[in-house]
């Protein structure tokens, strides 16, 4: 899937909200990892910000004086939605952040983004130099039950994922592109978002989540995710 689908309205047609309904949950997970590591950034950039909900919610999570923040996305549709959230200290721009030369950021956000990028290694190498700290939220599409039913191919068709990771390949990818891992943790997206959006509940999802909780208690979190999936990886990283 090329970048064209994000620019010409194809992705907007399939996903008109740009997953904005999940933004407060994602922002709360990001705030937790920053707070746990005693980080209070002054300037934040969000690459691939979509409709802007994650960045706007994250900025509002900080006590005053809140950080200055800017979001970038290549989709005009997404940025048109995001601009409704603009206020002093929070702005959104349509374009490729890495084509510019801005670099004086304390923190970059890359939330469910680089799995969509053709040259993801080049993307990560360029991004590393643009901020002192980085937060990545990475879908974990590689797990046994998903591979058996080719679920990762569904992620390509529906969401445009062209690269697939598990916890270990995601972390090794960041290390390979010269990031230093400060903190990494699972986000239980399959479970938590059913609590946030109870209308999404159905028998299949409820059984899947029960299985994940059972495997975590019997084995450990890594094995649960390697077998049944249902999580993403949240990583706090620094320039190496």
C-alpha cells in the first residue's frame, strides 16, 4: 500500500474517524510511560498524527505550563480534522516532517506509524536525529494464532500495515537503527479498548481476552502475546 492512499482520500473513506475514538486511551498510555520515567518535555512533535487526538489529549494531560506541540501528517483529510483542535501552543501541519529541518524537540511521538512506511529503516534513522527522546507505539501483528489464520494479511488490507513485528523484532529494529531503549511495555489494546468501547464486545473477542489473561497468569506476558496477540508495544527510546 503506497502513501497515495493517505493523500487521495482512500484511507479516509475506509476510516473516516482516523481511529480518533481510541486517541484518549493511547495518550493516557504515553503519559504513563513518560511520568514513570520522570520526563516532562517542553516541545513535542507527533509524526503521522492523524486527526490529532493523541497529541491534543497528551498535551492536556500535563499540568501547566503545558508543552508546545506540533503534529504532522501527509493526509490533508486528517490535518483538516486535526486543525479543529488547534489552540495556542498546539498546531498541525500537512506534510512530511522528515523533509523539513526542524530538530529542536524534546520528544517525538510515532504512534502506529512506521509499520506503514515503505523504507521504515531509513525513516527511523532520520527521525532519531530530530528529537532527544522518542515514543513509539507499535502494533504486534506477528503471533502464532494470527499467522495460522493469516491475520497479518488482514492488517495489510484493512489498515495498511506493510511490515509486521513482535516484541523482539520491534525492539531489535529500534536498536539496529541506533536507538537506546529506555523503557518498553505492552499495551493491552484488545482488552482495554473493549472497556473503553463496550459496544465493540462480542463473544469471540471476550473469549480471546479471557484466553490472554489465562496465558499471562499461567505462563507470562511474552508467551501470551507470542501465542494469542492482542497487544501493541509502547517504547520509550533515546538517541544512542
